C-alpha cells in the first residue's frame, strides 16, 4: 500500500556561502544536485541535514547543550567520587540508575531521558555520596573525595553541598525552559555544527514560515511541522545516518539501532525483500558468546555463507545501510534521506539497481530524497526509471554552473525533470580526452 503524503513545501535559499554564489533549492520528493567537484553540493546537503535535525529535535539537542555547559561537571564529581570509593558496601550503596547511562548527553539528545531526569539522577547521586561520607570517615575515603570538593568550591558539609547543587539545578532548569520557548538565532548557532550556515545568507522556509534564517537578529524561529528526521549518508565507509540524532551507525556498536533477528522486523518485510533482493541475501544482527564486544552486523548470503558486514565489499555495505534503516522504521514520509554521491564504489549495473531502490522508497513509502551526483549512469537511471514510475512531476534536478563574474563561485539552476543540460556538462570530459590525446604535451 502506498503512503499518503501531505504537501509540505520546503525551500532553501543560499547566497554567497562558500562556493555557492546563489542557490534556490525547492525540496521536491526527489531532488538531485549535479555539478563539478567543489561546487557546493555537499554543503547544501549538510545544510538541509543540520537545519531539519536541529529544528525537529530542538528540545532534545538543547537539553544536551545545557547538560554539557552546566551540569556535566557535577556528574563528573559524583561519578569520580563513586569510582574512587572501593569498599563493596559503599559501591553497592551508590549504584543509582544514572551511572548505568554514562554518556548522558547521547541519551538526552536521543530522547531516552529528559533533562529533569538527568538532573534528578545527579541529585540522587550527590545525596548518596554525602550519606557515604557521613557514615564512613575512613582516611582513604576522605583522601579521594576532599580534593573533588575543593575543586567544586564546597566544604565537607552535606547541607552546603546539597544547597549548592540545588541552586545550580533550579537555575539551569529555569534557563532551559525559557530557551525552549524562545528558539532564537543565537541558540540555534550553539546547536548547529555547520558554521557555514552563518556565512552569507541562508534561509530555510517551510511553506511561508521561516524555520531558519542566518540574518535574523531577534524574534523566534518556527518549528518544522512535517519532516521529523534527516538521515545523511556520506559514504558507506563512514555510514552516517542522522535519523536518531547525532548517531553514528557503525556496523554493530550502536545499541539503539540493532535488529537481532529477522522475525522481529517491521511488517513491511515483504516489501523490503522486493526492494533489497539485489543483495542476494539478508542482513541481521548477531550475538556471539553473549558478549557485547562480539555482537556485529552480519550479511547472510543465499548460498548459506555468512560474512561480517565490516568485511564485505563496499557495494554490499551501500545497500545494507538502506536495508538497516528501512528495517528500523526510519524510512517513511517524515524522513528526508540525503545521500552524497550514492554511485560511489558501485559497479555500473549496481548503480542502476541502487537508483531503482531509491525511487521505490520515494514512490511506495514517500521518503523524500536529496541526492548529489556527477555520475551519468545515476542521473540517467533516476531520470528514466523515475519517468516510467510516474514520478516526473515530483523530480527536480539542479545543475551547478560557474558564476559569470567569479569563476570560483557557482549558481544552481533548476532543470525540473529535464536533464539534457547535465549531460552536456558531462560531455566536456570527452572533449578533454580528445584534446589531451591530440595536443597534450608529456
């Protein structure tokens, strides 16, 4: 069954940013950026990724920022003290829940815990730590803990320490609550990793609302309404889907994106089999000897042989990343899937298969696609197969062209579903071959 999709319009307008002189990108269901190297294609892709991610997940990312800025030092205080207290009795008495989630930042930005829960966990740790010190005055315990107290400017007094933390806690939660409501440009700047967003002029519109503008000096930026995640795949080697917020999908070490057995997968498994059968196998997550270190993604080939995905060919990894994302329910109508040069490392025949899979994801599951490419095979496959699927009206190709004044800057021209000018640009390579072969000096 094909998914229905609400007609949300997105536009990214860029002027004088890095290699881009001017780009006015209307995000269609399938948007393809083409042009020579260093013309700004990846810059545009990363801008979409960062802006959608920060807008859609603002509260969580902001919670992570406040944690790192104002609360991580107190967590370090409690955790370090806990680690230094060696007796079995003391160790068990301070095993509060927060210590089982050592990377609090990652849990905050993924929405696994709230800032209130993180703060309460630290406060619980402070209280239990003070209780230990109150009942255990051994010289070794005090020797380890007192330097930490001096570092935090507190005395060996339970009430003073708790009062100091309470003051920090109340201040941070109040500031966080106010920042959630304001959604200011300055706060966005703290959360956005891509500093180029503040070079030149950059504006992202959803309909008539400004989701982001680098020129805004005051006022509130709007929250994005429809797109809930932007997954960015830069390379099969790096494998960077951003679908669960600043999460690196490595081949097996991220517990939040695991799939353990194929029978636990989504109901769309039948559709997935149709999409990904080019792999001639399946992908699963296996555990060996019940050890976390020995858990890894596996490729199960139809001839019965199994391979660790880390050791598979890059082409297999390219398809597997899409397979894993699909199985985890991340590829749907609320997703912008961004792939930087999807044709890289693929055999020409697999370029066509990969293009077909992307088009099926757009057609059957309404995943929005933003692709960068300078492969004739990829452009031709997307254009030709897309037309045969009835996707012409939702495809938009862009070509980066040198600015007439500044040869190091590029303007992006919308071609709609016509790709003839892209192939004219590619044909320059053939004339270069002829020129060097006939007139080159060696």
